[in-house]
């Protein structure tokens, strides 16, 4: 899992959280996965998610209440999720047909917190339309918006907004190259959303990136590494706590 600016992003496999090492998560090709998002801040957060450079929320956003979490199970279609995330190997045939993108294999989560009630707004308040996940007890939402709109008006059951306060950090992608796998529409899953609301947002946005890999040192990963799994030292064979970066016996770097 990755924690930054009071927000947590984790990749889950078979209901368990996978270990992250320097923003890289390894799992076998052909695996289904989900994303666990948690807001540890003191205000609501709006969240956008892209995978392989593509928006997986169908133009919507998620909203997560204070100290709440939601698990995004797959690709959003309007206010529903039917197709789960599946990580597959990007073979030569796939590359020739689909092409290669610089952000293949990369999960990017952008989030922005609600503005404090005591802060001066930078523009007029926006109107929002959200959809809450109705499959479980969570305060997570999504909304659609049009940054080019100058007036608030209905838009397919949601609202356009009058301002855009999202800031992007282009340097976050610097140095990240194409990965060995991509995410495609996988098996059936079911997740529904309903409306909610949020106020004005802080002008500063944040982002977290995670790279998915199906190989380790050139060898295909056969088994995902969970957070609770013990780490075996390659030098002395000692099984170390999953939190250790170095072997407790010989000092060899574990990850």
C-alpha cells in the first residue's frame, strides 16, 4: 500500500492487500485485482483513477468521506461496475495491435480535499452530482463534470460545474517507462453507485502512482506477495518480518 498526503492506495488480490516496494506491485499475469482507497484526512476527498493512461471511471470521480474507504472493483460504466480489472502480459502481438503507451502498467490516483469552511474560496461554489456505492456500507461517491462549462445545468443525471480546481503534477510520470503488463476488462463483478455531494475544493491536488509488474528480475511472477508474507533472505535463508528492509541476521537487503 502507498500512503501520501493523508490518503492510502492499495492493490488487492483475492481479498488481500499486496505488498508495494518503491511504488511497484508484482502479481501474476492473468490475475484479477481491485483498488482500495482510503481518506485519512479531516475533510472529504474527490478521487480520479486512471490505469494505463485511461480513465476507468467513465468520466466520473469518486468522493470518499473522512476516515472512510472504498474498494473499486473494476471499470465504471455510467453509475455501475460490471467488468473487473484483470492484469495481463503485454505480448508482442498485443503491442503490434494495440500499440505501446508510456504509462502502460501504471495506476494513477489523483485526489483533492474539500476546502476548509474557514478558508476563502478561490471561485464561486460548484454544484456536484455523486453516486454512492450501494453494495456495501461506505461513503464513497462519483460525479461527472465539464470544466468548459460556464453555467450549471443538468447533464445525464448529474451536473456540470462552473470551475476547475484540479491541479496536476506532470513530474510524477517522469522516469516511468512502459511496464510488462496492462489492465483489461476481466470477469463479471457488480458494484452500484448513488448520489452524494461535496463543497468547494482546495486549489492544490495530490497524486499517487503504482506500477504493476508481472515479472521480477526477468522471471514471471508465479505467486503474489501479500503484505503479511514473510521475506526470505537470499543470502542466509532467514525468514524476516514483512516490514524489514534488511535481513535481521546478515544484513542483506530484502526489498
